[in-house]
C-alpha cells in the first residue's frame, strides 16, 4: 500500500492502517502514537444443503478450527468471489457434491467475532459424498429434529436450526 503525506489540518487526524495477520492496528498521529488492535472481520458462507427433507451436516476434522463440531459445510469467501460461487466451491471441496445455491437467508457473527457468516440455502444437485479428510471427518443427512438433538454443534448453528429455518417454511 502506498502512503501519501498531506500536511493540511484535516490530515493531522489521519489514521494510518498497518495490516498484521488478522488484526488491523490503528495509529492516531495526534495521540501518544500507540497502536490499538481492531479485529478484521472476514466473510464466510454457510451452505445449508438440502436433499428431500434432510440437511447435510459435517463433522469438522480434528486439526482444523472448530474440530469435532457438527456443522453445515462452510468456508471463507475468496477475494473477488461471489457468495453463491463460494457455496458451490465449498460443497465440492469439502464433500464432493454439486449444489445449487438458492438464496441467502440469514447472517450472524461467529462466536469469536472473526467471521461474518452468510447463511445460504442450497439444493443437492448430484454426486456422492466424498469427504475431504483434511477438513471433514464424517457427514450425515439429518432432519431438523435430529440436528437440534445433536451434541457438539456451534451455538449460532443451533439458533439457525431452531429459529430461522422453521420460519422459512411458513
């Protein structure tokens, strides 16, 4: 990033951004010069993949963030990628399925506050489950009732299946 200098009074309150990992540090040039971290929120998609009356859940592999938890297929939206494309890509990468993204139905913030989660309904189109072992240890087609009774799910996911998904059917 190229920085330009402006000596005008307005520029004296200039805030410079210094990127480091997942954190942005802000430095106000009129204060003591200390840096205060600001979280960078990343966009991710959640693919609620349906096949007849069931929804696909995966058990996240032990070596990844949220390992062991049961959750829908999900992943970060890559730079320049649409959310719809990310839904289709993540389904293929994680479980080997072709899906048709239908519509975005909900948005929430991850428990740690690092991701803005865009929830998409997606229909199963084709393929056999082929789990990417680096990301997925198991996968199941479950009813909403079975999902709500499942141990080891994320809090935000439970909210979606208990409150949001039933409201979509009405």
